[in-house]
C-alpha cells in the first residue's frame, strides 16, 4: 500500500467546491461561504467613499476662493460687533427687566428699571423745599416794598426839613432827625433787597436739586445707547447691584467689522478707506460692501486660527474691515461670530470679480 500525502488526505476529507458549504466531517464545524457578503460590504464602502468625495467637492466648490486679480488681497476672519455694557449708575435693586437675550433693541429703548422709591421720596422733599422758598420770596418781596415806602416817606420829610431849615422855620435838630430817619430807611431797604436775593438763590438751589433728582430717577431706567442685540443678561429682577453693576451686554450692530491678517507685501499697499468685500461662509453668494478702517502699525506672529497662503508668511499685520452701515438695515439679528473671508482692493484700477460684486 502507498501512503497518502497529508495535503491530499485533507483535501479529500474537506472538499471546498466554490462558495458552497459542506456538511461537517470528522466532527468539525461547517465552512460558511463569505465571498458574497464581502462583495456587498466592499460595494457599500465604495458608495460611501464616492458620496463623501462628492460632498467634499461640493463644500470646496461653495467655499472656494474666487480667482483674484493682482490688486486684491484677502484674509480669513470672523465678523464681530462692538460689545457695550449696560450698567447701573447708582447702587440699587433691579425692579424690572424689559428685554432678554437675543432681543433687538433701538437706541433710547428702555431695557431695565431700577427701584427708585427712595429717590421719589427725595424728589417730594425737594419739591416741598421749592414751594417753601417760593413763599419766603413772596414775604421778602412784600417786606421790601414796605421798606421802600418808608424810604420814600423819609425822603419827602427830608426835603421839607431842608426847605424849612433854609427859611429858618425849623431847627437844625429836626433836620438831623429827618436825615437819620432817611439813612435808616435806606439801610433797611438794602437789607430787605439782599434778603430777597438770598431767598431767590435758595429757590434756585432747590429747583436745581429737584432737577438733579429727576435726572437720577431717569438714569435709573437703563436705556440702549445704540441700536443692537442683547447678547447677555447677567442680572435678575430683585438683585441689588453696586455702582456700575452690569445688567446686559449689547452688541452694537452699527459697528460690525472683521479683523484679518495680511503679510507685509499686501499691507504695504493698503490704505485706510480702501474698498473691501466680506464674503461670509453662511452666505457665499452675498458679498457685503466694506471699508478698511484700521491697519496695525506693528507686525505680529500669525494667529493659529488664521490660514496663510504659504508657510513662510510668519509675520502678519492686523487689518480691520468695517461693514457699511446700510448693509445692516432691516437685519433681525447681529451677525457677530460668523466666519468668512474679507477681500481688500488696494488697486482702484482693478475691477471686482463677478463673484464679489455687491448689490447696489
């Protein structure tokens, strides 16, 4: 007998005809076909890869930088609005909050009201003081008129005494008495007139105090200094705040800008007032008219969040591009924080590309 090779014996014991499964032999588990399942998995993976590539291409196409002529520079940044702290002028308790986070407000619109009961009582006291001074003026003016009458009488008696003394019909003693009476009356007139002026000054001081308290009461109603959007509310009704206690943070929608960083070769040709465009990622088809308002006089290392055109652009200059005010008319929110790209045209002979032409 000839010995059967181990490989041939194994093949005869466990034949594998293609993708077909065979019954277990010699108490071994059956072999399950997996080639078809692997094909389906590879097909699904290929489909996912194609879809991901298509989405990536679409994103790149929608966010790509349009072809630019030589007279235009660009940089990445985020749209920002100046924050304004709405704070108390005096220490006090918050009586009411009239707006909340996210609300759009207009300049002069009341935002919060502080408790003014103490000031109201002070105002009533000041008004009473004004009324008291007005009555004192009436009395002083009446007294002044009385004293003036006495002065006129003393002047008349002095004239008669002078005439009688010249004709020898009276004595020098009578003349001296009339002269003394006239001097006394005139002194009383001066005192009464000074008293009237004193009370008038006191009345003016009381009236100024009334106006000051009214201003303090008005200042306890916190109003919006500019058009904007409430970004944060940092206090609640009933809280007692110190002087300068912050209640809201308001974003000024009248001053919206984007800071970008440009290399020396570009900054050296840019000037304040140059025309610019801002293209936000959220609105890639709506360029916004802008102007260059600031160029940093000092260079700095490139911030990490800024993408540079080449790795050798290490030192950059900060350039601020401010959005035109008319671009924000009718907006329902402050567009702060939106990322995008700012384009600066430093050569006025260069025309804006079609993709950056802003609506008139």
